[in-house]
C-alpha cells in the first residue's frame, strides 16, 4: 500500500509539471523523479535476485530470508510463478502512469483494458498461486475490474443516451457491492478457518499435556507403591 501511495504521489507531481500548474514546485518534481527511479529499481532488483536464485528458492535458508518475494508461489508448477509479485507491481505502475501519458479519457480506458487483458491472460496461463481459492478470488476480482472498465468506457462516449448512462450507475454500484461482499466473505471465511485451526491446535496441545500429566501421576503412584512394598 505504501508503494502504491508513493507511485501516485510521483505521478501527481509529473502531471502538475506537465500542465505547468500553479501548485507545481520544481524541487518537489526533482524529488519525485528520484523517488520514482528508486521505485523502478526495486522490481528490477527483485527480478534479478529471483532469476539468479532460481535453483535454491526451495531451501530453508533462502525461504527464511526472502520468502516474502515469492510467498504462496507454486514453484513446482512452472518457473514463472515466482515473478507474480513483480508483475503485479509493474502493472500498478503502468495503471497509475496511463492517466498522465494520455489526456483523452477514452484512450485511457482503452489502454487500461489492453494492459489488463494481457495481465489476465498471463495470470491464468501461469497460475502462480498454490491456494486454488486465492486463484479463484484473483480471477473474479480481475473480471470485476474489467467490467468496471466497460462502465467507464460507456461513460466516455460509447453510450450517448443520458438515461442509459444514468442507469449504468446502478449497475456499477451493484458490481462494487458484489465485489466487496465476496472479498469480505472470503476474508471472514479465512479468519474463521484460521481461528478454528488455532483452536484445534491449542486443544490438541492441552490434551497432550493432560495425558503427560496423567502418565507422570501414574508413574509417581507406581513408584510410591513400589517403595511401600520394599
């Protein structure tokens, strides 16, 4: 989230400079350029690291230090799964840069659709995640985003009827509600599953401790009986 906010801030500074806005400050743009190039080097460095460490990513030492770069990646499925985080980051940078590169709203929507379609095809082809439920949620979210883009295209020239454009607002709100409901439902389901798993582990640990305590008690009783007999 912090990475995304930095990208938005940098692109906003570039946009102010391009429009020669009253709020534009040269020193802020210089900082934005420096921060942007630094942020570009992060996915490049991560890509080089994962490419060089391809043969040792399954080792315990590498996972303990760098697992966040390829967490939940199905390394056994194909060699491209580990690059999911990098592809996701680059896609966000492109999405944030499109409004600055194209002033025409319809061109912005078309480029959004192009990059999003390429990303969806690549994601389905690679199938990078181990958890199938996460894969289904990701595909649903990407499809919902595509439908939202079609709404934006309708509001930027495809639909000339004002009444139909107004009615599309209800469709857009319904899409957002369905997307939020499903994602919140998945989050609640995973939280409940984690709680149930943790509770089962705690109960199992408690049961084992009680059994060990009973065994120790029996051993003590047998030892006392033996001492009395002696």
